[in-house]
């Protein structure tokens, strides 16, 4: 204990205390370095925040090195500040390289700004998502089919970037798919990873369309490696299915001018006791599971849902 106490006493009291202070201020280079440190530590997060921090801190350490070389004439102060300047410079170059490596084409950049950036998804995570679809945007010409009822297998998940898709079943119109909506979210959500299925609707391009497609097996491998991406797509797909359900609900009408609300099946039976039973609870149960779209029996005026 005595040796430890003498060590700390020598460490604290070995240096003389400041009895007199310098009257003149340090040079402008020292104050410039201090200002750069203050401003540099106000940087934010993300790639551009790191570029901001490392650039200003690097300049601050460079100014401190110049101050130690010219004014203080202290080799140790100069050495430490120059080493820190070198570290900041290397970090700046590394972050710059990362920013360049995650640059995307215009359509993918617009997709990130519109859909993924508002959710707080970083560029590095988005880069993994883009690489999973081979960074390719596919063109679908007008009146060409993306999927045909009873023929096209469900082997991918696609997101519409531009254009408009018409969804029909047995030649009857169901609803439209607009940009930033999935083309086959109900079909995707209706199948387990080991299951296979075919489309129960026909998807036709009403205009020239552009979409991004992720192959089913490749996307599940990405989900297995990155659970965050799996949860992200689960949220996006669930939200997309909900939007389609409410869009269909606006078109569903029954006899005598009553509107059928899929959220209130019990109220529907009470309000219309004389109408044929539509069994909405059965359909709503399957809708909540996100199963493929199919026209329900007993609903008129283009009424249709997503049911298996």
C-alpha cells in the first residue's frame, strides 16, 4: 500500500504547480485548432456525418501539430497530434470509399429515398437488399402479363417502381397496383418457405412498367443471414397487403346499396338480415393471413378480396 501511495503521490505532486500564468495568449493556430475540435464534435451519424467529423478533427489535429512545431517547440506534442491527424485522414479516406461503393443507379436511389430512407434504413443495409436482386430493374411492356392465373408459379417477390398494373380474376377487374407497391405480396405471404404455389389472379401492365424482383430462394437466404432485413420486409409486406385490402373494401358493395365493410362482419349480418350469407368472417380470416386474391361468392359490383 505504501508503494502504491508513493507512486500516486509522485505522479500527482512530481510536477510543480502553476504559480504564475502567461500573460500573452497562444497563437491563432492554437485557437483555430480548438474551434475545429468544437465544430467537429458536433457532427451527426451516418456516412456523411462521419466524413464531417473526421475532416474537421483531422484539420484540428493538423493545426495542433503546426502549433506544437512552431510555437511550443515540443516534439512529443507534435508527434501525438500528427499521429491523430494521420488516423483521421485514413478514416476519412476509408469512409469516402464506402460512400462510393454504395452508390446506386437513379431508380434505386429514388426507391431508397421514397421507401427505405424514411424508415431509417442505412445505405449499407440497403446495399445488401439491392445486391440480392442483382441491382437490376426489369421492364414490363404495356399489355404484357407479369403473371397469369393458374399458370405462373410464385417464385419471386417484386416491387413496382413505375407504371400501373391491373389485377383481374377470370377476366373481372379487382384493383390496380401503383408504384412502391408489391406485385405479389398476398401470394408471397400465403406460402411458407418450403411451399410452392401458382398465381390465382392475372397481373397485366396497363402502361410500360419497371419493377424490381427478388428471387424467392435468394431472398430467404438473405433473411436467414440478416434478421433485421427479414423483419423489415415482413413489415413492408404486411402494410402492402393492408393497403390492398382497404382498396378492395372501397369497391365492395352488396345489394340494396349497402356497403360491406370487411372490418365489421358481425354488423353486416345484423344490418342485412335478408341478404344471402356471404360468410365474411371466413374470408376475413384468410385475408388476415395474406393469402392470394380471389373473388368471394355473393359479392357484386366488382367486389373481391384476397382469399385462398
